[in-house]
C-alpha cells in the first residue's frame, strides 16, 4: 500500500484563515457555475484544499509575468475542473483574471472558457479537456525541465529548478494514454513531477464502482512511482502539505498523491454524480454559502482577509521571480554564451544561418527513400539546433530518427536529446506537446503514418494550441508492401489536411525533404506532419529546397500544356515518367508537397501553376478526398491496400508510370466534353485557381475582457 500521510504537520499555520480561504473557493465555484448555467462545480469544490495548498502556499509563480521561465508548472488534466484554476488565478492576482471574468465562465470570448485554453487565458500552461492529455503534457514538462537543468545549470546557478504539479481525476485514470505516460515517467524517474489524483469515485455515469475498481495505489507503485494515500483530502489540509514535502524529498521517483475527496463538497447532493457536470441550483448555492459561514445573499464575495492572504502568495511569487532574475543576471555575466542561447530558445527564435546545414541532393546521387533522406536532414539540423529533442515509438531503425550528436535521455543521462518512447504513440504525441509547452525546446515524435491515428488527439491539440512539433511519419503509402493493409495508410493524409493549423508535407525526394524540414521549422505556432516513403524514390531534376515553401511548383515544364499532372511524394516521379511516355501530349508536372502552403499563395501564383483552361489530374497513393479542389480528376486509393511486395502492390493499384498513363487516357476519353469545355472557355473552375489566399491562424477570435 502507499504511504498514509497523517495530519500532524505545520501547527503554526493559521488554520482558521486557511479554512476561510478554502470555504471561499468552494462558494466561488458554486457561484460561477450557477451564473454560467452550466459547468462542473463538483470537482472544484472537492479539490479546494488541494488548490489552496498549491496556489496559496507552495507553488512559485508570478502573476505579473505568467511566462516567467523559473515558475513551477501546473496542469489541470481533468480540464472540466477549470473553474478551480480560474478562481486561483483571480485570487492570487493574475492581471488577466478579474472577478468580472469569473462572471463570464463559458461565455463567448471570455478568459474563462469551459476547459483550460492556453491561447485564451494568461496563466494556463496547456489546453486540456480531452482526459489524460494533461498528465501526459506534464510528463513532457518534467522531461523538459530535467533536460534543461542538465544542460545549463551550473554550481550556484540553478536556472532550471521547478516542479510540475498536476490535478487529475477518475476519467484521466481510465484513459489509456495516462497509463502510457505514467509508465514512461516511472521508468525515467522524473522526481520533480507531482500528481494529485482526485479520487472521488464519481464520473458522469455515476459511481465508479460500475466501471473502475482497480487499485490505483498498486498500479502506480508498479510504475515505479512514490505513492502517498490521503484519506481525507477534502478537509485535511495538513496532510496535503505533508505529502508535498515527502514528494519533494523523493528525487528519484515521480510522486502520485491519491486524494480521497467528496465531489460537490458542501452541496446537498455532495458525493453524487449530479454535482459533476451541472449547475447546482440557486437554493443549493445559498445553503452552501450559509454552511461555510457567509451571508447566503452575498454571491461572488471574497472576504478581505482571504483576498489579502492570496495576494500575498502572488507577491511572494513575484519576489521569487526577482531573486531568479538577479541569479540569471549573474549567470549571464559568468556564462554569456549559455545565457544567450537560453534567451534565444525561449523566444522561439532559430539561430542565424541555421538553414546552411540542410543537405541538398542531385539526380546522380541515385534513388533513396525519403525516410533515409529525413534521417540525414534531422541529424544535420540536430547539430545546429540544440533545442531539437524527440524520439520514436519503438521504431527508431525504421523511422531513421536516431540522433548521432547526443545520447539518449534516461534517468542517468538527463542531457540526452533522444527519447525512447516505447510503443506508446498516443502518450508520445502528448508528452512532446508538453515539452514544447515548457519552452525552449523543439520536439519531434516518430512512428508509421498509419499509426498517427493512435496519437491524433495529441496532434489535434498541438494544432489547436500552437505547439510547434514535428510529427515524422514514415511508411506513407501502400508502397509499404508486405506488412499489409493494417500498416498501409489511406485516409491519414486527408485527415491531416483537414485539420486547421497543421501542415502536411509529403516530399517527393531528398531536396523536398530538406525543404519540408526548412519550412516546418520556420513556423512559429504550427505543427507539421512529414509523410515519408519506405521505398526508394528518384532524386528528381528540377526539385528544390526553397520551392517547397510555395506548397506546389512546376517540376517539369511544358509550354502551352495540354494536361497538368499533380503529384505528391513517391507519385511525383511516376508523373514525370508518365509524361515522358505520353509523347503525343504536352504535359506539365507539378509537385505539391504541401497543399496548405499552396493555399496561402497569392491567387496569381496559384493560377500560374494550375493553369486555367488546362485539364488537371492529381496522382497520390492515398484517399482522393480533398483533391477535387486542385484537380478535375483524381487518381488515388478507393479501397484499403493489400499484402505483398511493395512495388507489386503499387502497380496493382495503378501507381506505376504505365498505370498513370492508362488512368489518364481513360479519363480523357471518357471526359471529352468536359475537357473541351475547359479548354474552349479557358475555365478556372477549381477552387484552388480562384479562391482567396488562406490566412493561417490559431484562432480567428480575439479573447478579451
């Protein structure tokens, strides 16, 4: 069993004031959800003691500077409990969280959305809500802190020395990615990761006795964590303080604090699922306020001594920041190169001239798989970008992601920049988001493209949150061959392209692979997926690193073309070969490594590449979904793949020069009337030829008071 923490601790604390502070949190939680008419009051009321001890007594944070590098990190993994975090941000003096913002919980354009959103609310580290994502993010933050501390800290200069705290609930515990991340955290011995589990035995469906009866204490002990059991965390503040002290004393293991609480504590329906996801009703809110010693008619009221005490906590945090800044000033004088690099990394700026490291390729280099080209590019980048850190989901030899310039990140080599994620794709993506959220890092994660669906919730949150992550996805088509249709991606490209603020690159050769990395790294708040071949492809005449930045470009020209073939990835070389075979036609070949970047080009450029009045056919060994924006006809996959030799499978589905020629001629013959109309009327009937340029942004909303 875990260590049972008693309440004989810190007798000098003003317990009456602490009780009043906690009561104020609970009343505010009931009030703001009631005002909103919807939300989750139960967990914030049950976790009020935990929130008080962390924000009121324990954590280092600066309300005036929420992005202070030296702050402790806090993650609300059970994101439906966001009201608690908003309350603590307000009470401790965050300028972006006024009382009027608490009145606007879940309202349009407010700083208090229904779940924590890092782009909307100062003081929120990561966007959570999909359960389990937050605890994975926190594992990433703990990895980031340990790596930076090992890299930059010097005697008497602990530049990186923070803790990462997490609140999570029963739902987080049930989600599979939590197990993945917790297992890895235990293996790595992340001693500065402290997780509070709100063990209230309630989910939306009722008591967890019907779904979740495992022993989480034994589970986390099995992962290699220190486990502390708090039997009355809904009232016993001293035991929470003691648990945090024990957690900090254990430096070789992360700590899991199992907190028995009562959901909706103080409500007439405390302990019931009705307090989980609904407003409590004004009658209940009034009796809660009265029960905790306040006039029942006073809503949204915070006693002066309570507010003063919490604001004092915020001031202590700002004093900690001042002390840290003085320390960093001394560090800068003694270690100017390291200090300059830290500042650059946390500003998200790349070192000047870094692009010079990108390798270029020529046709005489011979065919090569783009995953192998990617490995060469990745290693070249790693030499000049110390912020690059990442790894593979147990597919390092296949993904070609091993970094030669560094060691692995393990419990005894924190300076390492290569991560062994194991077969944990979902956690890998979410952990890497946390690494980016910490700051100062550029993470990458790798697996087969088909398995991006295992981790897509993390990919989506990367795009939504603006985490600049590289998703290196190899084995990108039915050309995978012998592993069969379970390993052959079909719909994944369309899924990625349909996701806002996500770039999907499918490079045709080595130069385009270098270009994909170049323009992925040039992004500020946009993650990128790189889809790479298992099989060899030609190094193409006319391919260029910088052309990738346009999204699409002419790789084989023909004056006054009769037809345009548009290809991506391995199919570009097929288009080039097919064009040479069809000598009776003048055929332009366009390589389209990134449709998103192409959509952002001026209309004039897009019309120059995809000429109006010319029939256009796209060729991609994937779903044709989305291609009719760019082409009058799409050659692609309409079924799942098949097991067999990769070349043979590709040929069977029409992805060979002969197959492209055959499909092209059949469509031209079948569509004579349409083709004639396109040519005769010089039609620009495609959206890509006439639509306004797409402006990529995280959100089109302006969050404000």
